[in-house]
């Protein structure tokens, strides 16, 4: 767990920042029971991402892609925001967080109450027919028989998430680029920072003069290279401690 000094350092950086942006990854939702992708117990230990998570597989071997997607859907349908999500929602409500650029497709930042969310990889909360374009909430599709078919035309359906081999939605890319260029503090939470172009955002922030701080139990490709420092620990615990410290320092300042 992070030390009191590290928590205080990050809380002070947040209070002194004019614009803080967060980049979140799968580690953010581990404490909500959703497996991360890489590392021990990760989804990619079971399914090769380039094979199962690629748009070509979804189009031409949909039963394969939907084996993995069914597992993800079932975990997401059961998941609730953890106290790390709640802490970021509190930061937004306190005017201390401009936006979250999330790589996650579980929708938990929205459920926790954040409104300024850039879904860099879309989300798994709805599916769209690749033939007729009919869109329905994922909760309404039965996954007993996979691959699911469109209820209108029996065509193949695709979740609204970005698959390997697909482009990042232009709106998300431009907004994330703008937020990264104009922040003076970027919190990089629960991401291994190995997938691009999401992992470019901390580099863009750094290049624009921002301080980059990681929250992660382990070091990543950014540690000591792009990030100024890392607060090591699970995001639920660390973010809760940081927001409590922010409130304490604010009270002290008000005298
Ligand atoms: N709190 C914070 N971080 C954690 C926790 C936790 N409780 N548990 C694990 N982590 C960290 C791991 O140390 C790792 O650095 O979360 C990170 C998870 O890394 P990945 O599984 O690679 O997830 P992510 O970085 O979000 O992957 C990026 O890759 O497969 C694609 O599209 C997928 O959006 C995903 C992208």
C-alpha cells in the first residue's frame, strides 16, 4: 500500500492542478470482479487477443469471438463500481477532474456518476447488427446460444466496443487528444500502457508539460520513462485515500 507521504503528495498535486485528466484501464475494474487482460488471471491468458478480439474473427468466426464476449458480458452484468470509481466521481463533483479517458468497456465510470467520460474503446453495453444496423442493449440479448443474431433480420451482431483491427472512434480520439494536450496533471490508473493509441495519451500530456502520475500495484512501460512518479497500490484503496486527503487539506486551507 502507498505511504501517507505519497498519498499527501498526490492529493497536493491534484489541489494545485488547474486541469486534471484521468486515463483508466482494466486495473480500475479488478476490484469490481472484472478480470484484467494481461498478467495473472487475465482474459488474454485464456483467449489470444489477436485471434479472439479481432474484428475479422467476429465477422468470419463469430462463435469463437462470442465465446470470449459471453465471458466478458457475464462479468460486466454482475459488476458494480468499486470505491475507486466512486472516488473519481467525487473528484468530478468537486470540480477536481476534467474528464476520464477510459479504455474500459464496462461502463462502470458512468454508473459511478462521472459524466465527462471518453470511451476510447467504446463499450459492451449495446450491440448493433452488422447487416441492418438495429441496436439493442446487450442485457436484452440471450447468450445461451452463440453467436447471437439480430432480432430484426437474423444478421450478425457486434458489441459497440472497438475490436483489434478497428479504428478508434474519431470523436473519442480527438477529445482524448485535446484533454491530454490541455491538462497539467494526468492520473494514469490501472493500465499496463502497452496498447496504442491509448498509451500515447500520457506521452502527449507529458510533452505538453503536464505531470503524469501512475496508480498501479506494479510498474508499467511508462514508469520512470513518461510518468513523474507512481503511487503503488490497488486503485480502489489509493483513490479513496487520496480523495480523503484532498478533503482534509481543503479544510486546513479554509482554516
Ligand atoms: N488497481 C489498479 N491497477 C491494477 C489493479 C488494481 N486493483 N490490478 C491490476 N492492476 C494493473 C496491472 O498491474 C496492469 O498494469 O492494471 C493493469 C491492467 O493491464 P491490462 O490488463 O493490460 O489492461 P489495460 O492496460 O486496460 O489494456 C489496454 O488492451 O486488450 C486491450 O482493449 C483492451 O482496453 C484494453 C487495452
